[in-house]
């Protein structure tokens, strides 16, 4: 007892005891009575498996609401791990459908390319280069690039002018039996040709869409709303399964229907996109002709649909045939189509393609 009293008489011992008691009380308060609660965390701070689950949910949500801005925001929320997480979901999609995965990946590719996307609730997509991407591109240009681009532009313009003048001169020679326009008339002809070229190349679409099919998506049927710049409903377009071949699951799709509806027209225009086997099989091609004009599916092929006030340009971006016991090139493994809707300008497009 005397030894304890002697120890307590030392000031540093009392201070040490007080410090230990204070630390113990602080730990009990911080861990039990009022523990720290973490809030406002981001997906970037999650474990990898939880990030994969998060991105699966984001993809599934986008397939329902077609909100591109929200989809991109959720993808960006993963920070530096976004690309790796998307790759992990592609390797193990779980319950995410192949079509939803491809559509989300297409949006991400557009975003990573430095573009800005606007959509309607039905999925309308309008793409513009973002100011940030443009600024980055401008910063990255070297002095040599800044010099080369204007020179190339001027050279290309002169080439177009020369080609237009030669073409018009040849046409006038044929019409007049050898007479050619005078030097005074040449500028007028060149200006007319340039106006025609400008109208053909600078034709902004009302809307642009991308739709993808992968084998196993037996309910594939995408449709998109077409609206005016003021937001007025003009019509719809889309792509769906047109015909199948063989039996069993998954369905083996041998044809797709590409269609355009115009609110100012009484009928929906449809063209049937056929596999190589179905297109060359007379019985199949004749049977599907009742649904619309048969067109052979080829990579890069462009299909035109026209109504009273609208026209749609459907371009095959990617396609591949499936393999199996069925005839070669008879059904599709995957297909990606870009649709661009334009106001009808009176121009006549090719009927078959």
C-alpha cells in the first residue's frame, strides 16, 4: 500500500494513468457510442466485385430508360476502373442481355471518342463534339498540324472546283455539239456545282440511332421516336426479327425487318434484310417479299426508306453469320445497324439499297 502511495506521489505516473483512461474513454465513445458513419461514397471506392454488380445494374437500367446522360454519368463514376469493369462485365455478363450490353458499350465508345450525346426518352440520339474534346484536340495539335490542315483544306477545295468545272464543261460540250462555256460563264457553272455538293454533304439528320442484335435475343425488336428540332413527334423507325430458320433455341434469325412510320403517311414502309442464303433461296425471298422489299445484308450496305415527309438511312455497321448444322450464311450471329432520320427533301434514293 505504501508502495502504491509512493508511486501515485509521482506526477508523471498520475498523468500517464489519466492519458490511458482518456484514450480508453475516447475509443469506447468513437467505436460504440457515436461511431463514424461513412456517407456520399462513390462507386470508384467499392470492391471490384461490387463495381461489376453496379455496372450490370447501370446497363440494365439504360436498356429500359434509354437515358444516355445517366448511363455515361454512372460509367464515369467508376473513375479509372471504368474500362476494366466494363471488360469484366463483358466476360461475365450475368443476367445482362447481349443487346443491352452492346448498346451500352456503343454509348461508352461514343463518350470515350469525345462526343456529346442527346437523347429523347424513346432513345433518340444526337451526337456532337464536346467543347472539352475540341479544346483537348486543339491543345494537342502541333505547329506543323496547324499549318497542314488549312493547306489540305484549300487544296481539296481547289480540287473540287476543278473537277466540277471539268464535269460541267464536258456536259455542256455533249449538249451543244462541241461548244464549251466561255470564261465568263465558267464561274457560274462552278458555283452551281458547289451548291449541289454542299447540299448533299451538309445535310444534318433529325436524329441518329444504333441498334444491335446478338443470337439469343429472341425478343429483339427496337423502335425509336423521330422528333423535329422543336420536339414535335414526326414518326418512328426501328428494326425487328423478320424470319427464322430451323428449330430449337436460341432462334436462328435469317431476316430482319427495317421499317419507317410517318405520321403524315398512311402506310409504314418496310424493307426486309435477308441473310445470303435466304436472299438467294427463291422460295424464301418470294415469301418475305410480302413484308417488304428484300435486301441482301452486307457489311457497310445502306438501305433507304422514304415516306411522305421522312426518309431513313439504315447502314449495316457490323454483322456476322452463325455456324452450325444449318446451311452456310443462313442465320445471323450478330448485327449492328445505324439509323439516321432526315426530313424528306424530294431527292430519290436507290430503291434496293
